[in-house]
């Protein structure tokens, strides 16, 4: 199957909207922290045990991204969204019905995480097919929706946990995902969008060096980002900010993350991805320099805001890069490979930051390392082509 060229504008944007709402719903994966205290109390487990659930969800999220592209040839976007919804809803239902640590591991860590990743790659590919002439914008909208969904979900789910408890909130999230999934399936069916399938004779460019450069850039940019973002509140309070400043810093970082993803996607349709990647890494480097030169609560807030923007732009520019240079037909599988860079950075970054803080009782070394890594990412970005052709 190929993506349809005779779609109306309404049909195209119906598919794009479907992708955005699916990613916004599954962005609740990043709101895991609101369940931590409630699960510790309800199940009588340690903080490390709770953290394992989210780590496992990240692994299965990556796995879901690998699996879905192999079904693009055989199933429609609406059918694949149904599969993602089935995994997500069943996982949350198991977590809600069970009263043991194992049910949360299986339900949230395995099934919900897998459903999130399966949906993520599916709707990105559907968005590419919906507006093939604006690949950057399609990526930016759908990727930013995931970040925006995490912010909104964290606020709403925290209220749910406080008012109803963890199990009832899992049920509420499951019903929300189901409702979003049904609406998205209807919109995708109406849009008539189809995946673009690679053919041996299609003549798509396959310059693998682009994938290697993008992987390194994504890894370095994400590593610097999560090294700081994973400790945002602690960094702000460490440099003298109060509790309200820490909350504001986390909020600004989250807004910057979502905004950076959208802006980077749009920019990739206007200027070269080389320039966009350069802007992303320069923004991050500037943030780290600000807090190192001005180690105050205000300096830390500004630095974390800029780090959020840089991280968001990084998360958008490199997926768009492989779409432009390696072709939309093979985008799903290439994106799954690229995502391993994010997974590796996500596992290493917060741990490195925590290790050096424990060693020195100071965040200066982690921030200095983040600045150096960002500069390396900037140098790597200059290896990308100067033009979009």
C-alpha cells in the first residue's frame, strides 16, 4: 500500500489530529512519578521497587517501537492503533484490578509500556503519510503532543491519586486511553491514510552515515538533557531556589520540552536540519553556561528551561532528519533504531548526574559534563548535510 495523494485537506488533518491525541494520551507514561508514593503505601514496597516498574516500561516502550513497523505492510493505521489501545487498556486494567507488585509490573511495566511504544511509531508514520510535503511539521506536532500529554496527565492524575487512590486512577486512565483510541481509529478510517511501504526498486536514498550521525547526535543531546532534566527540582533547590521555584522550574522545563519539539519540526521544513540541530545544541550549551556562571536559583531555573527546549528540539530534529534523507517508506524501522539512542541516554544520564552529586555533594560536575557533551553534539551536528536535498 502507499499513502494516498488524493486526500482532501480535511482527511489529511484528521489523520494528523488522530496521531496527536493518541500520543497525548500515551504521554501519560511519563507521569509515572505521581503514582510512586501511593504505590509505596498501598503495596508496602520500597522506592527502588517502584522505580523498576518505570524502567521496565521504558524498555518495553522501545520494544514496541521496534515491533510496529513490521506490521505496516499488512495492517492499516486504524488497526494498529487498536492493537496499541488493547495493550495499553489491558495493562492498566490489570494494574488496577491487582493488589500485588507483580500485577503492576505486568500491567504497567510490560503491557502499557509496550502499547505506548507501539502507538508512538505507528502514529508518527501515519503523520508522515498524512502530510508528506511537510514532514518536519508532522513530526513536530505528533512528538510534541507526547510531551504535552505528559504535562497534562501529571496534573490530572495527581488529583486522581489524591482524591480516589492509585487503583481508581489506573481505571480512569484506562478508560481515557480507550476513548482516545476509539476516536483516533474513526479519524484514521475517515482519513483513508495508508503507510508508504518500501520497495526494492523505489530508489530511496540509503546513506547509512546519516543514521549514524543522527544516532550520535540524539544520544549526546538526550544524554546532556536528561543528566540535568532528571534532577531539575534538585538542581534549582541546590543553588538556592525555594520549593516554589523548583515547581516553576519543572513546569518551565516541561513547557520548553513540548515547545522545542514543535518548533524544531516546523523549522526543519524551513531551513536545513543541520541548522536546526545546531540551534538545539547551542541552546542547551547556553543554558548550562548560564547556571555555571551564575549559580543561583534564578540561574538554575533559566538553565533548566533552556535545557528543556534543547531536549525537545533534539527529540524532533533527528527523527525528521532520517525521514528526509532515508525516506518515509523506511522511516518506521529507522526510527526504532534511532530510538535506542534515547533509551541509552535515558538509562545513563540521571545515574551519572546522581553519581557525581553523591561523590561531591554538588551539581557543578554533572552540569559541566552536560555542557561538554552538548558541545560534542554540536560538533557532530555539523557533519549533517548543508541542504535538504
